[in-house]
């Protein structure tokens, strides 16, 4: 059996680690604020849907 050794420069390893940490933090933050984002989306949809009625009543 022949083993293959891969050599990565330290800068490339550090960059990959930072990218993975950034993605993990971003996913965690999105998970934490998902309820707020859903409520904002529903509020925008509701406001858009009742706008014609509000304009008629003016």
C-alpha cells in the first residue's frame, strides 16, 4: 500500500479554517434570528397585500 502525503502551506490551512469558522458562525446567527426574519417577511407581505385597500379608503 502506497501512502500519499499532502503538504499544504500554513497560510492556506489558516484561510480554510477561517472560512469554515465564518460559515459556522453565519449559520448559527441565521438559526438564532430565523423567527425574527420570518416575522419581518410576514409583515412585509401583509403590508403589501393591504396597501390597495388603504389607498382606496383614503
